[in-house]
């Protein structure tokens, strides 16, 4: 099993005869507060004129913050996938033109093959962005510690999950984080005392988790962004082997 350790993320291009100097990355998307304000003004104007306007992604997520953004699932995504996943969740186009100009293949190309190289890189980014469309679930393999077993509540606390947990990815000068919106519920691993002792004897204080997140929204922060995730289920494996210890549902 592949193990990922996460500690605590129509295209238009203008050809040119020489590589453009590297520029700072633009903000990922519009500030959410500005987007909400703009959506409210648009809705108010529409109502006064008697026309109807489809709700924006920001509006939908305010009303239904637990609804996944799609039906597809990605397992242990790489950095580029998660940055593109953020753009998809934010309903925004990624700055592929800037990414192409910063690609070493484009910057080292000559005036004779630059157009072809540009087109190839453009197609690669475009295909990658297409691959994350309709994705609403992400599965991450996470190393986690175990608290002492609570005989009162008959549960362990999974320290790798929690309300303050953040998992991050970095690509193209941009950082995307995934936050756990239901961290308190997701870190409580209910077990009978006999089973809890068996787990401790087998795995000690370390376990490996396959955590299935529903992606329910996105929040911009300057050049960076955050995906909002809700844990749906947790599969627990021994920290000393690939032995599967348990699986529990956090949300149906």
C-alpha cells in the first residue's frame, strides 16, 4: 500500500519571441467576502428587475456547507492535483498562462520551438485540470498517534485528526491547505475495552489512517487557499504492519 505521510494543500495564451520574465503569482481567487457581497448585489438587482440568477458557488456553500462538490474520488493526490482541486472548488480558472511561462521547458526553449513547447505544456495543465472536475472526495493516508484509552468514554483520540488539523500541498508558488471541519467527531475512535487493549498490544501509540474527506467548499487567502473538508469515514491500520484494525463512519 502506498503510504503518504502528511504532517501537522478555453485557455488563452499569448505567444512571444522570448521568454517573459518571471512574475509574482496572482491571488488564487477573489476574496470570499467580496464574492459574497458581489453575489448579494447581483441577486438584489435581479430580484428588482424580475429576472432569475443561478446561485454562485459561494452562495451554495453558505447554504449547504456539508454537500460534496462532486461524486468522483481522488486517493492520495499530488501537489498539482490539490492546487487544481482548489480552483475547481472555488469555481475559478487556474492561471495556466503564468504557469506555462514559468515552466523550465518554456523558459529554455528557442524561438524556433517555443510555440510547440508552449502548446504541449498548456495541454498538460489543461488535462490535469480536467481530471479533477466533479471531484467531491479525497482519501489521504495519514500517520496518527493514539491517546491513552478513556475507560469512561470507551474511546481513543486520534491525534492526527482534529479541529485544528491542516494538511498542505505546494505547487506553482501556491499553497493549498485542507482543513477538517468536523475534527472533534472524526478523532474519536470508539472501542470496547478488550479490543482497545488488543489494538495497543498490536500497534502501540501509532496507527495509520485512510481518511475519506468530502470537499464541501473553498476559502481564498491571498495567493493561497484552503479547501474545506468533512471526514466521512476512517480506516485504521496498525502502525507496525499493514494489519487492518477497524473502520468507522463519522458521517453517512
